[in-house]
């Protein structure tokens, strides 16, 4: 693998240079790298991973090495002012607008920029008007934020399944010839990997995964109560792994770690406030029960159907709201009182929710021949080659909108 500074005077190894740009939290790496690996195997493309932190680049290198891909460059971008601002704010990544300003000249030299988020579209107004922007959704959940109106500004969009396709077409966010249904590439990166052993005692593992937004999360009102109840009970092991954005601020994380210190040495409690393990599906794979509020992570969990329990901390009228469709996959409670007994009841009642879970998985994740990452790479390669032919005034081959 090459780890090099960007040199605009060096001719690319392939006709098109593709940048995978990671300017948000670490979990986005798992949503961009499957496509990066697929395109890096295609000699028509030169792939570069660009990020603002060494943590992002280290994770990307690790994934590439594990997958046996070495035809890929890694570039750390930024400047001293941006680094100082990031340290001052206590964040794991720099604020997005200053970061985009710092990266725009570098990114303008690529034929296409692939991102798992939407803020990077501001680069169009910062001079990247002719650059092709490709979106890999980071998650395949139900919340409205996953159907952001900005998605319509991308040149090409990768979708996990027909649920996303149907909703985005209805909203006018995608158009034929500019998207592909390819499945969920993150699954390829964890395929066949056994989760680490987390607990000495072999009890069922409950994963508590609260959302980062106070308006959606059970954590502010219920989080400590949930942990204390499991700490006093010996029926289950508990993994507490909030969304990585909840404690993206180092000072806030340190304060909460001090508050949770009483649980740190308990043999049946494991708390992770934002390590790489919180985003690589090891907890999802190890869990026997999922407890949460709203998250696309529940779909990574129910792909292998298992019991769920949801905490409605804000008394939401959710039954007819498509953003809460996943709450049909298990019982919904408005209180954490007796949470351990409620988990035991959720296990007993799981057969009642199994049909809904299976239906949701089929609509959320498309299957197909081979790996999702390979299907994504074929779809994007076809689109980019056709786009290059069109720009060159050559006849374009017929393009298929779904891989």
C-alpha cells in the first residue's frame, strides 16, 4: 500500500481518479470502504482515501490489508489551524465547513468524490462544479434524516434495497440511471469474523444502543437507570454502546466515563462510549437482545432475526410513522422500570415479531450474485465510464439503474 502526499504532477495509474473522502466520525469508513475496495481492484480507476485524522486512515488501511487490496493511496489532509481548532473544540474530527475549505483544492483534482454524508456537497459551491459526487448511504434505517433532500444533488447514489429506492423515488431524491440497488457493503467487511469474547460468564448479551440526539434518545432520561438495573441482576450481560456521535466530544466523554466509573469493574457490564469496536458490528453480532430507541443499527442486528425491545422516552405516537417502522420488530415501552424483566419477556415474545423482522430485512437489504461491494463497484464503474464517454462526446453504452 502507498501512503503518500498528493502530487498533482504525477500521472494517475488509471484513467479516472476516485477520492473516498471521510470527514465525519469513524463509522463512515465502514460505509465507504466496501466500494473503495471494489474500485481499487479495477485497473480503470485509481483510488485514494482522504481523511483528516490518522484514526480514519489507520482503520481504512487495516480494512484494505485484511481484504488483500494494496492498489490504494492514503492521504492525510489538513493544516495546523484546523488541527488547533479541532483540539480546542475537543472533537474527534474538525468542524465540517473549515474542513471543506482546507480540502477543496486537493479534492478538485479528482474525477469523482465518494462520500457517505451530505455536507460535502457544499464543495460544489467552493469550486468543484464539474466533479462527480457519489453517495454511499451510511446505514439503511427508517428515520427521515436518511432521506435528506440534498441526496437529489448527487450524480449517483448507492442504495441497500427496495425500501430506500421506493421512498427516495416517491420523494424525488433519485432518478433512473443515477442510482443502483446493490445491498449493504458493510456486511462484506465483517463476513466470517467471530466477535470477541466480552464476558467471563456465558450469559445472554443485551446490547443497549441509545441514539445521540436528545430529542430521540432514551439515554438522558433512562440510561443510568437501565445500567443500574442490569448491574443488580445476574441473568444477562449488558453491553452499553451509544451511537458514536453521542460522545464525540472528548471532554463530554471523560465526564461521562467518570460518572459511569461505578460500573467499570462489574463482570456483567461492558461500556463503550465510542471506540472502533462500537462501529464494527462486533456488539451487534454478539448480542442476543437489542435494546434501543431509534437507529439504523437495528437493521444490522435483525439481519439475523433476534429479540428487540424499544424505549419510547418521548411518548412518540409512532404507529403510523414510517420513521419508526423498526419499532414493529419488538415490544415498545415508555418506561425503563423493570427493564430486565421486560427483556426476558421480549425474548419469550420474539416469535410474534419474527415475521415483521424478516419482511423488514428483505425490503431493506437486496441480495444478488456475489458480494454487495462487488455489485456496487460494477454499478459505479459503469456509471463513471459512461459519464466519461459522454463528456468526451463518444456514444454512451446503455446504463442499467440497478445492479
